[in-house]
C-alpha cells in the first residue's frame, strides 16, 4: 500500500522519529509496502499491542479511529475519501499481515461503545460480508488461495463480535440470507481444497469444516440476542430445516480425524435450534420428528466418550438443552420421543451418576411427567442389576443428603425431628433478617439441589406400587413423601427465627420508652459530631463527607435527648 504521505511517514519512522498527526488526513501508516523494490524491507507490520497503545494515546478528536476503519474497509467498500485515493494493497506478506491486523483492530474497537457509530458509518458489516461467499477470483486484489481463505475465516470471526452490536446493519445487509447461503455451500459437494494453515483454519485442511464452524458461531451469536425480528427472519428462511439437514449430513459421514471440530459444529447447531424454538410451539412442530431423531442419536453416544475431553460433555449439555427448548411442550414431539425410548435414554444418563447432568435431566423428567404416557415408561426402565427408576431416584436422594450434611441414622431415619431437612450449611449460617420480597434460605434450597425434583417425579408416580425397592428405600421414600410438609415447616420456622432475631436486635439497639416522644419534639443524637449540631451547617458538603459511616450504617447511638423539653436525664 503506497502513497507519498506513506513514504514520508515511513522515512520518519525509520529514523526513529514518531510523527503525530495534526489532522485526520495525516496518520501514521503501520505496515505498508511500496512499489519500490529497494524499500520492501523498510516497512514492517506494527503488532497489535502497539496499535492498541496508539489508539489509547491518540486524541480522539484527531479522527485516527475513523481513519483506521477507513483503511480496514476501503478495498471492499468504495470511498471518495482523499486519504485512500491512490492506495492499493498487494498480495505481499506485509500487506496481507496488515489486512489481518486491521480486522483485529475492528474487534477491539467494537468493545468501545462510543465507536460503534463509527463502525456503522464506515460500513464495516458490508465490508466483512464481501468475504462470506464461496471463493471466486478477486477482481480488486489477487490474493493467493491460502491468503483469501485465511482472510475469509478472519472476516467471519470478526463478524461474530461485531454483528451482535450492529444488528440493524446486519439485517440491512441481508446478513441471515448471506450466512445461510454460505452454509449451503459449506455443505455442498463443490470441489474445494482448503489449506487450513492459519489459526482460524485449524482442523479444516482439505474440507470446509473451518468455514462451517465460524459461520455457525456467527449465527449462534445473532440468535442469542433474542431479537424476535432476527429469529423470525431466520425461521422464515428455513433455518430450522437447514440446521437439521446439516446435522444429519455430518453424522452420516463420521470424521474421527477432525472429531473435536465436528463435535463443536454439532453443539452449535443444537444451540441455534434451541434459541429459535424456545417458547414457540409452531417452531417446535417444524423441529418435529427429524429433530427428535438427531437428539436421540446424540443421547446414544458411548458414555465412555464423555471422559475423552474432545467436547462430548458440551454436546450432551447442548442436547439436553434442545430437549427442553425444542421438544417439551409440543405433544407430537413428546410422544415420538417416548415411542423411541427417549425416557430410557434419559434414565441411562442419570444412572451414570454425573452430578453436572443430574439437575438438568431431572428437570426435563419433571416436565415430561406432565405427559400421562410418561409414567409407564419410567416404571418400565431397568438399569444395571435390574435397578428400577424409583430405586435410582431414591439412591440419588440419599447421596444428595449425604453431600448436604443432612442428619440421618444408619437406617436412613430422621434424627432431628424439628429440622428434618436442614443441611449443614443451613445449620452453620446465622439468621439474617431479609426484606419481605426476598426468599428465605429454606425456599432457595429448593432450586439449589435436586431433592425437590425427585419429590416431584415420584409424586407424579403417586409414591405407590414402585417396584424394586429395599427396606432402606422405603424408609427414605417416607421422608420424600413428606418433603413438602417438612419444607413448609422449615420455612415457617425460619420466618419465626428471623422475626425473633429482629426483635432481639431492636432490644439491643434501642429503648422503647425513648422512642415515645411527644408530638412536635425534635430528637437529636448525642453521638452526632458537634460540627453538625453545634450551629448552622455552613458547609453541608464537608459535613456529609466527614459523617462517620460503618458498613452503610451510622455509628451506634449512645443516647438521645429532647430539644426544648424540660431538662431531665433520660435513661439509656
């Protein structure tokens, strides 16, 4: 990239002189290549840290940020600005590195909200979208195939950061249509040899996985804005069907070599589907049986792979989330899930005893139990050693109570009848008065552990005729059956303790007799500094600044007296 100003600036930099721009049309050039062969080695691309430092040091009014955005986009978006007149980029290493550097600068700038308008004015979204299409011969710059691929991936990654902040610009550029069309090419059989020799191209050598990976990241970022205009547009363009199709195509062609990236792609697809379908029955119906099939496919994964570290845990979390968002509430999909033994698969996962999954799986089962067909499937399940679902749930209850420090004897019976559900944490925690609109610790306990969910599931099974229970299981089942009664008792008890604690606090810090002041009297506090009560408050600000504050409260009141009242001592 070359201009006369660039040459002058480069000479100054070479001699160790820092030139600071006096106007927006004269800025330091940070990585240019001249047409003069002898000057090729003079210019070196400035690293990102120096650009950040320069952005921090440069006066915002000089327009340096605006100029950087101009340099980042002038090849893709035509500009009449004289600053870029005569500029051109070659496919040399220096210019290529500069182009990537400018993409990184855009990501940095988008984190500063005041610069968002500059990104809009600079048509950054439109410039980045020029790379979101299948490769073709460049008309402006003849990048090599490897260079173009790297810039393409870099541009899509940059869009993932910028598009959520400039969603209106994204939509005006038909962003959804562009990304979906690009994903269609990624899935196609068009001959394409990717080089995969860059950070963003990791795992994508000889395939289109890298392009698909970053495109799905972009879609996921946009979907999770929860902007109904954006999501509705995606659904109208057939995104749900397209995502399911991509997923089915991927699982039909296993690729162990790039397994980690494939798992990430699958996870993102499921998250996108969850974001689109949540709370929308019509979209859940579109998800339909084909969507249920891909969920069931993931649930049948060998449990040993969960420990592989390749991303199977993330994929399973995404799958459970998609059950919650895409299946539950849509009765045809629920029935199909049950017919395909989906409850059996959920209980198989629950039997793995992986704490990180238990809460979510139990929550899903609670919702499924509203379907009258679910109970028969739950009772029919058998695990290892003929374990039944009821026995599994009761075992999980005992394990949870042991971890929480709930007091039970060796037979599982209640030890402290006054506090049958109290955990060790609740025992140790002091009673803290809370506002009326704040839930008590006993109520918060319901959401923080799995006991309430187990109670709800067994309640749906009526607590009766549960097969495969031992004597200890029946003892625990009796406790579970009374869970709600015990919880109500604990809530009332904590409320009484909180009230008593508040009364004790009042008794320690005040005297009821001193509060009975005749109407019209003024109460002053003896411990109030003399500079506040000794005369007119000439300097209120200073007085307030020096007011003694301890943890948000005034210092303790020592005694009070009534102004303009008969002089007599007042008991403290």
